[in-house]
């Protein structure tokens, strides 16, 4: 699985954590991966890091030929379901300022923009979003 994830990240983003680092993260309780498979091949994933009171989305991606099939949305729903049942108080993420598709998806789930991190990506700023737990 780790090699498939590394290959998928490289294909989607042009960079990737190496196979061994991904394997370490998969086997570490501080990290959690959801994968979406078609014909036993990983075509999408969502990775988080668990911190004291928050979940931080490390990456979410879908292989280009499988985009526009709600895979990222389904993975995000899995994350939010996990979040709602957990002790964590918020989910944090960074997204390229140019990635309007992802921004629209996050906003549709109630994520709120709270800042910009300049030059977070080599050639682009990142929008900072968070989803806070609502207590009723």
C-alpha cells in the first residue's frame, strides 16, 4: 500500500513522501489514511495527522482520470464522520489559492478560511481553512 500511495502522490502532485516514510506513517497511531480503491488499485487518498486537539489534513488527492466522480468528497465525508465521533476539536488544512475546486468543496462542508500562508508551496500561497466542532 505504501508504494501505491507514494506513486499516486508523485503522479498527482509531482512530489511525494518516499515509500518508507509512508509505511512508517501508516504504522504510527499519530497518522491516519483513508484510501479509495477501484479494481484493487488506490485511485484516491486522504491523510491526516492527529495532534493534541486537532486533525491536520496532510494530503488529499485523486488520480486525474477518476476526478469529478465525488471521490474526494467521499473521503472527506469519512474524515468528518471520524472527526465528529472523536475527541478532536478542529480540522486544519492548507490548499493552494488557485485550487478553486478544492476550496469550494471544503467550504461546502463548513470549513472556514482563517488566513494565508505565503509561499507555502514553492510558487504559490496557501489558503488556511479550519472546521471546528459544533457543540449542541
